[in-house]
C-alpha cells in the first residue's frame, strides 16, 4: 500500500500549490481553456471534512492532461516531480472505484433525524457485496487487480473488526421489522434472543417504577396544593 500513500501525497502536494498561489489558479485556467477542459477549480482538502480527498481525486483524474501541462511549465518546471505517471493514474482510478460506493453508503447513514443504528449491519453486508463487484470490474477495465484486492481486503478487515459480533447492532437489526435476523451472523441465535428478552424485562420494570414514581409525585403535589389553600383561607378569615 506504499504506492497508494505516495500517490495520495502527490495529490495533496498539487492541492497545496493552488491553495497558496492565485497565480497558479490563473495559469491553470489558461491551460484548461487551451485544452478545452471543464473549468473546475481544485477543491479544498481538509482532514476534518469527510470525503474531501475523494472530491480532490475526482477532479485531478478529470484534469490530468491539463495538470501535466501546467506542472511542466509552472515556475520553470520545479514541480515536474508531481506529474502523474500511468501507474499513478491507475492507482487513483482504483481509489475512486473503491471509495465512491463507500461514500454513497455513509452519506445515507449520516442522517440525524431518523434512526440508522438498525441499518448498519445490512449496509455493511451490502458494502462487502458492492466492493466484491468492484474487484470483478477491474478485469474488464484493465486496472491493477492485485492493488484493488489489497485495498478491498484492508477495508473489509476494518469493517469486520468494528462491527462483527457487536451485540448492540445485532439487537437493533433484529428488532427492525425490515431486517430481523437476515443479516445476523451469529452462531447461537438463542443467546441473542435471551439478551433481547432480558433487556425488555429491564425496560418494562424501569417503566413501571417510573409510573409509580410519577403517581406518587403527582399525589404529593396535589396534597401540597390543598395544604396551601387551607393556610391561605385561614389567613383570609383572620385578617
């Protein structure tokens, strides 16, 4: 994966050229016009902004011809070491193939006005299937199959480490009528059912205790109001 890191570092270095120089932006616009390329600005990249690196990679792939011409001429060719070779472009296209479906899925999981916890395991399962399909597409597209498979394996390992045997997520999916146990990889479902029953009993007991406390509190409040009225009437009658 060192080759991937090297190419990503190139992408970041090109980004830094345009961030720190308005002259570079102007010269790139001239190059785009010369080659009849879409006039796209190099998007800003930030470690704290989700998927900004993917947006940057997409634009750089589209502008590869213009960037090559720009880097050869900019500041007397001091940045020719950043020109992408054919192997670099293949790596960028591989990254795009792998990361794009992940972005689409995570965007759907980013809702803050609806429940997404129960959908995590089904989506992880769909993501694995999608990534598997992407690796098959690389044969027809003449891309680096071994590199794609390495990236695929690395992502799947991370997903398995984070989400496999996560009891909370399994309970969420089981209780969602859309999924039930379809996406549950569990050796003994009886153990999971027992855990769900225990949680239901705990919540039911808590709900009853809260109801008793609420009735007691309302009763105390009513008694306090009655006492206050008696005292108030006493003072009025003696004044």
